[in-house]
């Protein structure tokens, strides 16, 4: 499995993001003063609830951001993704599949082996500073009690339109329109601390779930769940 690709896409669970994210690396040198200053600010812990539409699929999407952890939840897929930072360069990653009551765990060693260390700012902010820097900075307005700046442009044939909250370092609105797909992420609520009713994958909630070490996937292809996840990830194991 290409964990690097999966991590990027799992942030929203949308393949439409692939083109925009893949293009970011080619625009790092175009950083604007606005995007650079936003990136230099510390990321404050918060929780956000979004409406997400991807073509005809509409759902709620959640983000929890702590000092050393980022978690997302997608109600349409019934999945949570949890990244935890352990020290300067080590990370652990858990993919929680509620409908299957299974958790796939990636240890720091497994992540290093796969060369899949995340871009923490991108992970915690949904949109990376490099992507913002590659877009045209536009007007600003007040949203959710703070300054929001519009960024827009076209990358890899996809039209991208972002209203960016400079203080929270999150999109208030993110729209990506391509030839065959239209995705929109709209912020509905932002909190310093999430309500207890939000669908976080707490230890108590997932205590009874089956745990699988991702390093063991190659020996578990006969497990229907593992086979399905490997197929979704585009991994074809060979002995």
C-alpha cells in the first residue's frame, strides 16, 4: 500500500483531492507573504464540523486538532483517521472502521519503513501553505468572528476556490471542480473544545474493536476485511 497517498486522500476521503495535492510540490517556491505568515503561526487546538458534498454524496465531516494529534471523521464512510505525533519525527496512525469494528494501526517504525511521514501542517489545516501559495490571493471578509481570505486558481484542470480563516488556519469553504467531479467543504461550526456528541473515536468507543497491525497485512489477505482495505488502497501483495 502507498501509505503516503492514502494519508493525503484519507484526510477528506476524496480522490478529487489527489490532483490538487500532487501539484503542491511544484509550487513551494511560489510562497506568498500571506500564506507564509499564516504558516508561521502556531496551530491552536480546536474542533470543526463541516458539511461535505462530493458529487451526489453529502455528509458531515469532522476535524479535531490537538497539539500532538489530528483526528478526522467521515460519517458517509463510517471511518475515523487518527494521527499522533510522538517526538520530533515519529508518528503513529490509526484507521478506525466503525462498520467493521476494526482498527488498522501503523506504528512509527512502519510509517518510517513506508517513508510516509505526514506534512503536519497540511494534516492539521486540511489545506497546505504550499497550495495556498500557488493560488491567487483575493478579497477578505469576516467569517466565524475572524478574518477570512479568498484564494482561487486552476491546478491540473481543477478549479479551486478557498475561503481561508487566517486565525484558525482552516478553510471556511473549500471548493474543487474538475471535469467529472465537484467537491465542496463548508464549515458549519468551530469550537475550542468539541461537544461530547461529536463522533470522536475515543478509547472507550473502540475498546472492543479488533486491532490489526498494518505490518501484518501481507499475511492476512484471506481476511475479507483486510483484502477489501488492501484493494481500496491499490495494494497488490506478492510473495
